[in-house]
C-alpha cells in the first residue's frame, strides 16, 4: 500500500527520548517483533488507544510520551490482508508467533524472515494487527526519511525538546 495522503500514526515512547521521536534506535538495540537487533525500526499505532496498550504491553502503566506522526509515500505491506499473506506463503499464525521464545532457542523468527523478504521487495514497513489491543493495528517502519517514506512528528508549537539536555 502506498499512501499519498498522510497516514496518522501514534507513538508512545520513553519520555527520556522526547528529543528523538523519529529514532528507531531503541528497537535496533533490543530487537522487536518485526526487526532483528541492529535494524532501526519505528513502531507506531494507527489508533491512540492502541499506542498506549502496545507501549505498556499489559503490564505496569509506565510514564510515556505520546506523539502523533504523519507518514507519507510509504510502501507498506498490509499483513492483515489474507491475500497478501497467501501470496507470501504464510498464514495469520505469524501474528501469534512467540518471537522472543524463538530467538531464545537460537532460531530466526518468522516475523524477522518476513521483514527481510518485504524489505527486499521494496517495502518501507508493514501493517500488522495489535497483539495488546484487539481490533487495533500498528505499523513497523524500517525505512524512513532517506528517500521514499517521509515520517514527521506533529509538533506545531515546537514543544518537544531538541536535545537530551532537558532530562539531565
């Protein structure tokens, strides 16, 4: 799916990183459902409530900064589309994969293999169903602001800090 009109996304993230709302460095450092360690990735939700649920993962309600993002010109694979999954030779079971357990066993998760395949096919990211907010959906974006997909933070009054100095 390629969007001309901006796609509104919501990102909940650790307040310490308020100055870097478009960084995927945390995901690169720790890895995630749709990215291996070392691959910067932005995880965001298409609904505000989903962003909050995904951030907290059903556990203790941690402080968070929530930013609205605008995504333009992104080539996103909609993994909620059964036809796309069939074309890729996978099933909806991929959304229930216990990817952390798979990694702990020393195996590459199916989600990471799919991410690599989609990147090879020219996709900037993918749309997937929220695990923590039934009915909600999310986006994992592994290419942005380097030609093609454009991601911006909505901050009309420039309230976000520009450096980490405000947290020292």
